C-alpha cells in the first residue's frame, strides 16, 4: 500500500541479502506491527517497530534455539521480559541494553535457581540461590559471587551466617549450626564456634 508516493499501510520489503520485513508502514517508515527476518543471523522478530527499530513489545526467535519475549527499546532488550537461551536456561525479569539488569529470576541448566538483583548480566545486590542438592544461600552478591553479609544452609545441615568475600567465608570467627540425626532420636541442633583460616 502507498500514499502520496510513500510506503503507507501494509506491505513487504525485501532486502538484497535475503532479509525481509512484512508489516505496517507509515509515511515510508517501518512503523507499527510487523515481522522482520535477518538472513545473516537467521533470527526472526515479530512485534512492534518505531522508525525501523524494534521498539515496544515483541518476540525474538534466535536461530540457535533461544527465544526472548518482552519489551524492546530501539533494538535492545529493555524493560521486562522472558529469555530462554540455547541451553534451556530461563530468565524472567528486567533488562537494560540487552543485559539482565534489575530484579529477576533465573533457572540454570545445572538445576540451580536464583531470585534477586542483577547488574549488567551479573548477580549483584541481594539474592537467594537454591542449589540442586538442596543447599540455600541468601544474602549479598557482587560480580556474580557471594560477597557481603549472607547465610548459607548446606544440604548437610551446616549453616554459616556471616561475611563472605569473593564467594568464600571471611577469615573471621563464625557460627556453625550442625544438625545431627541419631537412630531413634529426633534431630539434635548442636552449636559450635570455630575459626576459618
């Protein structure tokens, strides 16, 4: 469709490399809802456009099997969305400049689940990690590892509540709670104070 010599309405635009856009045009610009296919990457996007850019809500299907469904801002994942990568890992939360940023939940391919704060694709701030073996960590993160005040409840029953530095307990006095199970006895909670070198 055309209006005063410009693409206006619904149409399909073919590019010489095999890519194409099919959808709405306004005054010669790709504007509104449409479908975009990139021959160079094999990726396909269906959703909203502004001046030829992915902008608004849409679904990006990646050639490697990954998929993103959510908000875009001028070609970038931005706002709230759901991302499933090629390995089947799932992130649901907020994005900024294509990266996980803000609050979100992620399920990793090893079975771990994290819910908390992110900064530019790294866990940073406060978060809770549930490991596949039942171990749980809740506390502060920095650069994708435990860092700051936090509590780790190991699947064995050992609990460490204290300061963490770069993923490891700090070398200070700590407090352990060890749960022991004896035959014909109920759970016994024994407190032990120790020192980590």
